[in-house]
């Protein structure tokens, strides 16, 4: 507690509670990196959509954490090049970065859901 350096258990890529979710992702998704209450339920849920595309849906905690600027990426194959599709800055709505991409959001404030 109280450690802000990117080292040891406080490192962005550390997983001190051993739940398989690294600190930075757990922070962005509203989890508890030190306790045992956070599990895979905070991770985005992926589902198939029309036109052979996947969609993810999640309630992001980053809306209240303006120091996290998430982006969405897409690829035609898992091993191919990933293209930035949309980004949220300072807790704002996602903005499409690539022509042909789309992001839908419902709700308002920190209760928004996007896919």
C-alpha cells in the first residue's frame, strides 16, 4: 500500500493477488490488484457478431480514471497486424480512428457500456 513506483508488486505488469490480471489492466477495469475479490468477471466479454466479426462489451472503470487512455484494435487474423480502431481519452467517449470501424456506447458517466 502506498507504493507508486513501477516496481515489485506495484509494477504495471505485476499480478500480486495472482488472479491472472496484471495491475494496469485491473486498475483500468476497476478491479482490486491487492485483494482477492477481483476475478475474470471484470474482463471484457467477447461475442461473435454479424459479418464474421467479434465484439467485446465491458463497463470500463477508466471513465473515472482520466490517466488511462484505452484504445481498441482489430486484425483480420490473430497473428496479423493489429490496427488501432478507436480510442477514449481522459474518460471520454470512444472516437473512431480508422475508416470503416465503429464503436457503440450506451448509458452515461461511469455506467457506460461499449462494444
